[in-house]
């Protein structure tokens, strides 16, 4: 069905969306007319014909998105008046992969992860970011509700927000395990989500930072490009005690316990996580000191880092039509108004593969759309303009980008 009357306008300020009504004229528009064209009074030149601009200009001979000169540009796809609705730009979702060293010396640290992971996730979701957490650890780590199910012995997984890869992570192989288990958790990743990888360990890595980065990017370059790395590791080489029986006293000049009454006490050495710290520095991530034995502040810093680095996702919710109306996917258009400049249309592509270098927008689901999504090159332009405005126009024939 089509809208029976009036056209509907939804506008989103970057990054905060607001509703907007404008005066309008309705009617279909062909590709060439939308391409900028000659003449017209409402716009500016879209660049030379065949240019690689990711946004379509208004009047003047230009190619813009379509790269096709046309006649009589109007400075944007016809605006539509009547009722208005709000289309909100969403924050970029976040995918977090955490590998926890579950070797014998990490019992207390594993418990700290278990205690703090819910708060970590809630800080992120409380900021309006949709988070997926992948935990790589053996079944001794059990995440309670609301993030996990609270069922232990490896049954705490609660999809889609929380996935538990039940896998032993030894003292020096956390990075190798992250790479080798990728087929088990890749379905939890979203293409438009930020990626944060974290390791909790009292030892250093047997794999170098450069080897890990190269192999991670080789798994799927677009997915992991720009990843952040966080780590909770020993800040220096230390020797500590654990599992000592009552009456086991420290030796002079030695922080470890010694046996009393014939009972042996265990000790271990914590090796500085230099490889993990290198990855943190290279990706501008967050580092925490394992030896402080208080992971609350560290997980809060990690969550804050995810929130602060979140960008607009360039996905805009399609607002519901007024009562009695039904959305017609063939009558949706998108306009962009740069700060202090005339409106520019962004043209429709049928799927992400058609984005090309000139960009455009497409639906999340062609058969039952709920969002309009910007192509990567178009998204980059929008992210760079914090005061620009996006309008999603309803009721006028969708203008399709010509093939590049």
C-alpha cells in the first residue's frame, strides 16, 4: 500500500535527532534529475560529471553520487510537507571479546572477572550502546544475570548479548586461543560494531603483538580494522603466594610462604605482560594492573573507553507512519544538509555491495525495512560533520543511484 495523503518527514541532527516539518511538493524524481544537473535555484554544484563525490549536489552540472549530469536540480530530493516524525541516529554497537587465563594461579582473578562483567556491560548499555560480550574461559567462570544466565558449568551463555566459549586459556596462549576459537564466536560480531579485545592474565604472551595483529586482521580485515586492545596484566615481574595454610609465615626477604609443620605452601611468579601492554599502547586501549586485585575500577575504565570511542552508526530508525498509513519502501528518500550549506540528496542502493566509492544508502531488510543505513563512504562524511542534518523523507518515489 502507499501513503494516501501527505508526505512525511523525519529528521536526525548529528548526533542528536529532532523532528522537523517543511513545506513541500510531492512527486517522483528520476535518477538524472537527482544527480544535480544544470539550473535550479536551491542547491550548489555537485562536482564535475562522473566525480567520486559520496554526496549528491544540487544545482549546477554535477555528478555527485550518481556521476550523471542532469537537468534542473532543486538542491535536494523534493521535500515533503505535512506531518513529521523523528528518526534517530544510533550509536555504533560494540563487540567485546575477553579471554581469561584460567590456569591454576588465576583463581582469584577469574572470580574478579565474574564479579565485574555485569557492571562493565551495564555501563556500556546504559550509554545507549548495544553490546555483545564474548567470554573465552573454562567452565569455572560463570556470569550471573542479567548478562549471563547464572547457570554454571559452562551453561551461563545468554545470546545474543553474551556468548561463553568454554575453552581453557593457559598462562601464555591467550592470543593464540582468541585466534583459534574465532569460528566459534564470529557469528556474535556485527559488521558496523566497534571491536574491543581484552586479555586477563598473570603471565606474558608467547605470541608477539605484531604476529597477533597480522593474524587477527587476516581473519577478516574489515571487521577488525581499528580494533582496540585492553589488558589486565601484571605491571612488572612479581613473586606472590597463594593457597597457604594457617600458620604459614613469610620468609625474611622472600614474599613467598614456607612450610610449617611439614605442610608445603605454593608460590608462583607473575610475569609482566609486556606483549599485552604493547597491544594496548598500539591501539590506544586501556591497561589495568592485575596485582592490585581490584578489577572494578579497571572494568569501569574499559567500559568508559568503549563508550567514548563509540561513533554514530549511520543507521537511522524508520519512524512508524501515522495511524492508518502503511510504509511503502518504494517511497523513501534521504537528504543530507551540511552545516550552513544547501541540502544534498543521498541516493538509494539496493544492497551494500552496490555502495561503491560514491556511497549511498540501503535498507536493513528490503522486504520489511526498519532502518535506513548509510554506505561506508557516505557514513564517513556524516561522522565528520557534527552539526549536519539527515532527513528521511516519506511519500515520494525512491531515487535510485545509477551504476558506477
